[in-house]
């Protein structure tokens, strides 16, 4: 009988075959496995099977209500993952072979690897009495922490029994089922609660997602609550015989406050009164001073090798790469280029038997053509830097995988982004073996004696001088800038010498007025760090120990968690900052109000990790753990179901724009913006509008704009009752029957006017460009951009052209600027929010004018990857081009595909003729200049001016403060970014 070995990834299966070949004989390669007389070796590609509720217990999306909750299935079905069905079938077929009498689980050494194998094996066993059963063949476990051939062969010599792994298997399955139960029931309960007033308001929650969101929301709450305070620092320059040096005043008696009410903004070098600061400056100016200083050597070691999270953080900080982008690049370098080791790791160490491989890797780098890296590898080899070190080689710190390092294969053909990430990993790999950098750190205290203060006033100066670069030589100047800890005035500089006992003179001294700042918003780098260290915020010692370095999620899932929060519109990216949306605050308000805050705290993950660790050791049964999860789930659903008050307590906004019906004050509550009367405290006139129509929550600025202009949009992110997303404008219209204003969706239906022959007046409209069919001006009209000869007008009552293009195409809003670009240059920029009607998947495309087809069509960007070479490759070169897909409006019926190939219109040259564009008003010209300019260019110039002059509000970057030049343009001291485009239009003619 043969033994089937199932690895987690194809690359591991190949490594196993290479390691076993010398001892068990050559393997024959088949499409999906390797085989010899003793072994059949195959692999999954990650998860092939997922758990699902049995059909009779499942609740379809259209029935998400409290009547069907909680969902607590007595057992879970197994379901193939669609993308990998073929791979699953191949593995199952091998497992069922009659000549296969034993299985070896060679998936990754950890909880997730155990789960991947167990689900495949159970699925292969098939259903008996309605439930999946084990295949029934003996199972052993290959437990590898190193992938060297010797380590693999040793692992086969010391296989673990199925009984030894039962605790880990129970923990893996329990974690998966618990995540499902909390995620599904929590999401459906919160969705049901928020959809009580009608519509479908998808409100997702999860064990990792929601605590991560809580971290971002709590930081934003601190930023909003922060009240800036004035303080002063006193900076002096002292004249010594050898020259001037700086110093900053400090109070040597200062002690950092402690306790819950401690003022964290107090510092030894801050003075909180302008008069006191000025008095100190006046007292010491021109006075002699004595000097004491201490110099001592210090060293700084290179950072540890990268795990995925630290690599993502570094790449975000240096290059602005998102966590998702970094993972994709690292995965490409691992899978496609074979240049990096497995990236989805949480370890920053290497196995203790990996020293020979490391030396081979250094030799590869030294002999490679990479001139910026090879000399450093050669230096390390020549000086014997590569030697055993517990800081680098430590089996106790290697989990499922070891740290990310370069492989023995030198890459070629890397993209610019791939090269940046590869260099980042290689430099860290080289640096960690180099000696520590050596510095001399000097702390100088200058004391100015004054009669009123017997102890005198003290000024501190710190200098840090690099003596031996050590590992910093690998990075060059870049590293020196990173590690000097330089701060203006008191750190990092080379200090002029002062003789022992020398008296210096206070040459100049000035108080510097400053303001306290709120904590910084999270970037992806700092959020990944917060997720990684979330366990450190837990008070309970046992839970904190259980979390250890795990934090929230795993390195492999943290990027997906952040992307999920972005997709669900809980957070947005602005530059490198991550900002929570109104929907995020609403969810946190809901969880706090319902009394289910445990969903938003890291303690939940800590408690689970503690219990799962007990289960792995056989100290807690799977049944007891799952009973606790079921009880928690029932409690969560019960709290939401039984909540009977009208609103939920929270920190809500008051709008500045008065009620359009009675002029009263409009305030926010949990569900609505509602009139509260002219005094702001009564029932008001009955005017209100929902704050989350069709599941999309208004930002306070959007609600303000809607109330002020009675119209906003098009906005994306709405969902139909069936859960499908859509894009629409929203208007507030007066309802004659109810004698009040009501919120409505406006899909821009202009067909009625066309059918009745009602004349359209474009007199006050701005043309976006010439019609590509007849050359007449194109205008915005209803839901479309139309040729002026395509609708009845006073000048031409009978339309003679049919050019029309939707303002929203497959859920992608097409901005005026993009339509202008299409009409003038032939195509738009690459747009990334189209959603296929057939697959419901998002895709990217250009909109381009297809002259031959006479319509606007999709044009797709060329693939980054070269086409695969096939037998039909030569024929493909002469095959006719594929037909371009016609672009459809949101309301249009499916049009037949064009029978002719789309012809790509050459990009028209940019217009540079004098007078092109619109003329700015005198006020606007004072900011951007008097030349005629396109609206898009105006917006760009204004943003350049706003950023250059720091006019974005410090506490709310969506608000813009006016200076003396912008005040005549804005007409008020502050506007929101949503108002900018509308204001600009009034200043162009």
C-alpha cells in the first residue's frame, strides 16, 4: 500500500519530493501529484474546503430578521471553495485510491494547517446519515519548522500520531466554527436592528474586524475631543570659546504624572504661561553659565528579520504601499519569481539548522549582478559576519513558518514596486548579520545662575555622533537619517567642545509659542502595529499571556481585515491616513448602546486564544468551548432583539443649516436627522430624514450639504433590499400632501421630457466638449451626458443626433471631468469601480469613443503579465482583435455586442491655444492666475495652494480654512471639501 502525502502548497510538495528522492527513489511527475513505489505526494493551494450551515439551518439574505436568529446549527456542512474545486477533486480522488492505505498531513505546522488537512480528509470521507465522516484511513503528521532537505527527512523519521494532534485539530475546528457563529449572527442581528425602518442596512461585525475598527474609532474620538492648549518652549544659544551651541530649557525637578487623571501633555520642557516663559528668557539673556556634560558610547543593532506585519509596516512607511499591495508583491516574489521565502509568516527568526543555507544565500548575492547589494554580501563573507546567533537562529521563535528572507535564486524582470520590496528584504537580511552601529552620545546641561532662582535655570543639549556605521553601511545615508533621533534645537547635532570648567555666555534666548496636538491618525503601518500589539492593552494577565504576539488576526489576514473595512465603507483612506466614517461611529454607538461591547474589544480574541491553548493541551473540551460560544451568541442576539428604546445614547451632531420647513434646529440621533424646533429642545415640526438611506450612512458634512442645497450626489454605497449595491443622487423635495419635505432618490430619469417633446434649455449650462458624432456641444442632462442635438431644444425641436452616455455606468459614477477628457482626448482615465451585471465583480476599464461602432465602449488596460505560450500562440498573433465591450448605463437594457472590432482613437493633443477653458473671476485669479483654465485644472491648482499653505483644518482634514486670498472665493471662513467644486463653478465664466 502507498502513502499519500498532502502538503499545503505546491512548492512544499516539490521540496518534499526533492528531499525524499535520495532515500526512497525517483518520483514520476503527474499533472497534480508526484508518485513512486512508496509515496504519492500532492498539495492543496491553501483552503480547499470551508464550513457552512446545513441547508435546513441556513438563512438566506432576503430573510435576515430576528425571527430567524440566532443561527446555531448542531453541526456544520462542508462546502468546496469555488476557485479551487478542481484541485479539491484531484486530491480527494488520490485519497480514495484503493492502493493508498495511509495519509500524511504535511500542511503547515500550526492551527490553520491542521484545519486545511482535516477538512479535506473529512470531505473525502463523504456524507453518511447526512453528515460528513472521516475517510477512515490511518493519519500521521509531518511537523516541519525548516524546509531544508535534512529537516524534511528528519521529519519523516519522527512522524507524529493522529492522537497526538487531536487537541490542535479540535482547537482549529473550534476557532473556525466560533468565528462563523459570531460573525454570521452578529452581522445578521445588527443588520436586522438597523433595517427595522425598512430597506437593507448591511452592518458587518466580526471577531477581528470589529475590534480593529474600534481601535480606529477610539483614536478619532480622542482627536475630536482634543482641545489644543498653548505652551512655550525656551530655546537658547550659548557662546563657548569654540563656537555656539543650542540648548532648551527644562525643569530638573519635573516628575511625569501618573494615575488615571494624569495630564499626559505635561513635559519637563514645557511652560504653560507666556509671561513666565518671557520672564525666564529675560532673566538668562546675556548671563554667564556653567556647563556639565557626560559622554558615553552606545550601540544600536539592526532590526530583526521581517515577518509579514513588520514588512507591511515598513513598506507603508517608506513607499506608501498598502498592506494588501505589500502582500501581493511579496506573494509574487515568492510564487512567480521564487526570489523570497514564504511571506505569510508571523516569525522573525530562522531555524537553527539554517546557517549553511544563509551562507549560500550570501554567496549568491555576492556573485549576483546587483551592484547595490553585492558588495555588502561580499563584506559579510570576507569578515566572517555569518555565524550562529540566538537573535537570528532560534527554533523556539519559529512557528508555522520562519522569517522572510531572499532565496538562492537571483530575480530578474522585476517591476519597480517588486524591486523596491525585494531590496527592502535583502538589505534587512544583510544588515542583521553586520555588527551594531556605534555612537557617542553627549548630554550637556548648561546652568544659568540668576538671583531670583538659587538653583538657576537649566538648559539641555544632546548630541549623537556616529563612530562606526556597522550595519548602517548596508543602508548608507538613508539609515543615518533614520537613526539620529534628531529634533530641532536639542538633539542629533555635532556639538562644539567645551573645556572643563569653562564659563559660557547666554548669547540669545527666545520663548517659542506652540500648541498641543491631538494624537496622530492611524496609517496602515501604525494600524498594523496596533493590531499586532492589541493584546498588550488587555488588563487580565492570563488573557494577555494567551494573546502574546498574536494580537488581532494573523499576519496573513490583517491586510484583508483592513481591506474589508474599506470595502464596507467603515473606513476611508485619505493620503496615508485611515479615517473612520459615520457608519463606523454608528456601529460603535450601537454596540455600546446594546451592551455588547465585548464584540469591539481585543479581550474577546484574548479569551478565545486562552481557551484554545488549553484545548490544544487537552485541558478543555471542544464541547465546553462551543457551548460557551453558543451562549455568547444567544446573548448578543437577545440584546439586539429586545432593545425597545427609540434611539441609542451617543455623541451626535447638530447641523448649522436650519430646518427647511420651520427654520428650527436640525439634530442627529441614532437613526435620523430631525427638526427639534427653534429652541433645539422640542419635538419640532415633524421634518426629518433617515441618516442611512438604503444602507449608506451620511457623513455629517454630506447631511449639511443635502440640507443646504436640497441635493447631493451621485453617491455610491447604497444597497437594495436584496443587498445589491447601487449609485444614485439624493434630493429633498416638498411633499404637497404632507406639507413637509421628504428625502427621495433621484435616478435622473429624463425620458419623460424626451417623450413629451418638452424643450430643453442649455442656456445656463457649461459644455463639456464637442459631440464625437456631429460636433455639437455636449451637456449634462438628467442621468446622462447628451449632445445638444440629441434632445428637443428651441433652436432644433427635432433631434438630429443620438449621442448619449450615462453619468453612472455599471455603478461607476462618470465625473464631468472624465466626460470632458473623453470628448477632448478620446478616452477617460482608468476607472476602477465598474461592477459586472453578470458576475457582480468589480473591474477596471477606460471609457473610450469607438468611432467605428459609433458608441462609448470599454477599453481594458494591457495585462502586466505576458501571455502564456501555447500551441496556438502563433495563430493568436494573426487572429483578429477582440470586440470591445459596449459601455452600458445603469438603466440600459443589454445591448448586442458590436460586430466590428473597436478601433482605439489616438489621444488628441492637449489644447494649449490661448483662451481655452473658462475665465476665472477676479477673486479666483488672485489665487490661480488670470489665464483661462479648465475646471479640473482649477481644482488641482486650488488644492496645491491649500496644501502648500497648510489650510486643511488640523482637527478635521475635510474642512478647509480660508486665508486672505481664499476668503473672497469661499465667501466664508471655512468650507468642506464637498463644497469646493460647487464654489469654483461660480467663479468661472
